């Protein structure tokens, strides 16, 4: 159901919480509820939780002899008894056989919950139900499986399930499981380089990732992450080992960006902020009298925090040449950083809020001149391209029927590459000149992405941060 609604949710509470602020009206049909795998209490909780949403209309089918029936009465449903005469018309003639061969449904072996190969090849719905019914952790497989949630229920080869389990396994699991899963995942398009999940100790998990960006300048070779408390940490991109933290936390960080001059930009509900890993000591005396005034970056921040304060900022990206902000009304604003006094350029790119921005500097011609290209993702599910000073690209770079949650763009020897994450957990990686594309669905909503210059992908979520490379 979560996949059909374009969200990621592992529990009924998660699903209800995610759908609650969504004002779009929808009808959800749950047929043959009594035939589902799982406990009656779980299904009752699902139905009652969904009926608490005013924008949702729910149609369920359950026999009145099933234990679910009295459980659902607390939701005061309008009941239709299909045995009543008014719902039964004349019997229809049975269609004649059409001569087509009916193939039987595939038969899956009963899963061995301790064996990675077994759970990766068995019926995933059966595996999920069996893990829900046991209290044993099965060496860590159960925790990894339940953490991945709906991603493992998709129709996919066992190698893809093995990759997801390996990614979300954690360092408290049986140490024999990770190499076994790595061998099983050898047929996947992706290879796991490292992962850190909730509870990991060596190296420690950096916490829930609310925003993520690649370091630059003194932070080159590191990833900069903001956790749920706004603490800004850095980890080594090579192995995720902790490197340090910035002095000033930024609560409820929406977006992060690190620039070559050591400036770290953060966006939250209060506006745009700038700091450096090592803040310089404030000078005093005659030299300060020669101050030429605010730098282009300071001026741009002032403009965004004052002149554009009437438009709620929802996304941010920057390069050494340009600072860009996305707004709740679907517009993107950009200002140049090469000189002071640059004008703000604005384009309306989305229907609904801008949810993510990425900026990349591209060489032009003989590589002596450059241009900044912006990619914006929106609640409308579109990713659009815009070079400030030019008309935006008319056709979306990518489009799906669910909001974009994160973007990352980088210039490589093969041209620009773009990583896109959507709210249903799918992540797509695109070579914008070669046309090459690859995707993965780790099952967790990506709150931040880093596409490295060599084409690797770093993903930050509420429960894990990991790095993958294409085989």
C-alpha cells in the first residue's frame, strides 16, 4: 500500500503520520482482508488508523464470521452485507473455457529464517509474516528485513534483496552474515562499499540524517551530515569514520552545502546561515576601517533572508559562482557570487513546493569558462534543469508520480551525473550525456544524496547512511 501511495512506511503509525498532512482525497480498497497473512489486530489497527484520516475513504472486505469483524466495529463502519437480496442479481452464466492454458501460481519454498539465501529467494510476504511472528533476531536478519520494509516485497531477483539486507544489517549482526549476503548480492547492479545503521558502534552511527552534502575545501573527501538535533558532523567518505563536528548546530536543517572557501551553508525554518569549520578571530583596530563591506556571499544571504522573506524557503544549493533557493510556491531564485550587487533571477519551475536543489559547475568550450546548472525537484514529482540567465529546459529531466526528496549533481569525465530520490524510496542515477541510468530501492526514504566524481552514491536516511558503487 505504501508503494502505491508513493511513500515509505514500515508500520501503520508511520503510514498514518505520513498521510495525515496530505490534503489530497483518495479511496483505498482492501479486498479479502480476512485472507491476509498476519494477525487480526494488525489489520484492525491499519483499518482504524486509516479511517481517522478525513481525506481518506476506505472500502474493506471481511467476512462477518472472521475475528476481524467485531474488531472493526469500533470504527463505526457503514456495513454492506453481500448476502442480502438487494445486492444479488440473477445468476450469470459461467463463461465457456477459452482454451487458454492456465499456469499455476509459483510455489515458493518455506523460508529458513536463519539462512540468507533462503529468505532472499522465498515468498517475501511469507518471510515478513514469519519474522513478525517470532521474537528471535535470527542473527540480525530479522532486524535488517524489518528495517527494509516494503523494499523487499517488490518483484525482484534474490541478489537485489541480498544487497538491501547487506546494506541494513548493522555491526551487531552475526559476522558470518555480511560476507554471505555480499556473495548473494554479486548479481546486483550495485556493490556496497560501507554502511552505518542505527545502533552501530564501530565506527559509530552518525545519527539520523536530515541533510547531507559532500565536503569541499578543507572538508574535501568528507561527507557533511546534519542529524535530528541539528548537529553538523563530518565523516570520511572512504569508510564513514568520524572526522569532527562544526561548532554551531542548526536546528531542523532542511539543506546543507559546503563551498571550496570552507563556508558551510545551512538552511532551516529561520533562514540561511553560514559558518566555517574554524571560525576566524574577529580583528579590531585600523585594518577594520578599510573593510570594503559585505562579500558577495554575505550580500546574497542578506538578500535571501530579508528581500525574499515573504516566500518560504524549502531548498538550497550553491557553488562558488552561484547561490540558489527553492520556495514553497514552486519558484527557484538564483544570485551570482562573482561580484557584489548581482540581481536575483527567478523562474517558476514547479507546481507545488520545491523540495530539493542541486547545483553543478560545468566547463564550457576550452574549459576556461564555466556555467552553473541547477536541478530542482518538486512535490509534483518533476526534476527540472535551469541555467540561470537562460530559459529553463522545457521537458523535465525525470518525472514520477511522487515527490522528490533529494538531489545530487556532479561533473565527471563522462559529463554531468544526477542522482534523484523520491518519497517512495526509489533512487535513480542518470548520466545526462551518455543516457546511462541505474536505480535502486533500499526501502528507506533518502533525506540526502551525494553523487561522487567517480560515480559512487552516498545515501543518508533516518536509520542508515551508506555508500554504493556500480559494478
